[in-house]
């Protein structure tokens, strides 16, 4: 019997400020608009959580920082309503409210049954992988960031799993070691979630492409990239899939007029018997604190742009009624 699994990959979730304020008068599911059925019908949703979930008012003061984000504790309901089963915590906002904010976030996610990786109460915890068990498939997840070095965890210091992506970087030992441990524990698929690079870039640097390919060579199956706030193209490398940047997905950010930050995709990876068979990309439109499927001319422009981005990376795509598709089998 063929075992089919569908995973949805999303970009940055910032649930503080306007999102948390609006949550006081809205149900959690409201924020996902008509995208919600797609997320709920997948077997699991994977995303980057760009704001700690905390009531702490202890802001990060160890170094200068312009933005400090935090989400109210009920915001975890937004994650649960969308079937989000794992979040990356390795990013440049997870310690915006210092150690208390991180501790609150870990407790809240654990209580909600949402897996996480990329930040912890020590360097070992921050680098530790997570294992998501689905019917017929175990998914190993690891996470890291090259943003905000000051947030890096130490031997006894809470923080993020911070890495350097150098010009000639080969695989960091922790990737190969983590993949090995996850495979020993029965992982059929390994995902590396990376919050990497500067904001507003429209394509991945060559250094990042080399790093991603090195990670695939070490046994990673899927690179889940985010940080630019702008969607990048997709690359197929050997048997691996590289989502260089999955863009924004839910926030209250000011929309930059010179970059396409108001659109994104739900990246749906279909697997058959543990092997990736196709990648579907469903275009979505971001409005203030709410998500909706892109339609009409808006959808056509988003699809046209993504087609060009994928073509530049050597990835052929085909138009479908729901958006775009990369055939992997």
C-alpha cells in the first residue's frame, strides 16, 4: 500500500503587535483566511516563528536592536489552528525579550504540542534536532541562523543555534552529526530550516547556494529557507529540494514599495512512500494581519515572477490550476 504524506512549508510568522492586538477580538483561524483548508488538509505545517510568545517586558539590552517583537500567549492558537506542527526558533527575534521571553516561548510551544528547534537554554539544546512522527513517516528537523550573532547560545547560555556561512564553507559538523542521529532514530526525511542572509534580497547569494548543496550532500532532504521577507526561487539539487526563501506569511509589517513583500506561496511537498514526488506552490496574498489565496491578475503576476526565479536556478516549473508545480519523481 502506497503511503502518501503532504507537508506544507511557510515563511516568517510574526504574531506580535497588530496580530496580537487583533487576536483579542478574532478567532485564531480568522488570520489564515481561505488558505486555512489547504493547511489543515496537509499532514503537517512547518514555519519560522519570528516572535517570542511571552508576557515578559524584559527587552534585549546586551546590544543595540531596533525592533523588539513579542506575541501574546493566546497567539499560539494561531499556530494550532493552521496545523503548524514545527517552528524554527533560530532567528534574529527569538531573544527580543531576552532569556525570560525564550523560556516562555519554549514552555508555551511544549504545552501546545508544537515541536521546535534552533533555540534553547544552552548551545546543545539550541542545536538539538526534533522528530515529527507522522503515519508511515518520521521527519527529522534541525534549525540554524546566521543572523544576530549576539543571540548565539553558549554552553550554559540560552540563545539560538548560530552558524557562519563563510565563502568557502563546507558542511558544519553538526549537520552531518544531526542527520546521522536522526537517521538512526528512523527519520525517513530530514529538513534543515535556515534563517539566513539579509533582508530584501531577491535571490540567493552564490555562497548560500554552495552551503545549501553541501547540506544536501550531508544527507539533508529539504532546505527550508527564510529571512529575506521576499520569496526566492526553488532549486532541485540531486535528490534534495532547496527552498532558498519562503518569504513572509503572516505579520503586520509595513509593505516595502520597492520589494515584493505582499505575496508568497504555500509550498506543498508531496511524498509517496517517504520519497518526494512533487512540489506544489500555491500563491497567496498578504494583507494587514491576514492571509488569502491570490486570485486573478495578482495571482498571475506572482506566478510569473516565481517562474522566472525558478528558471534562473535551472528549475523547470509547470502551471497548474492552483499555481505552480515542480515534478520531482
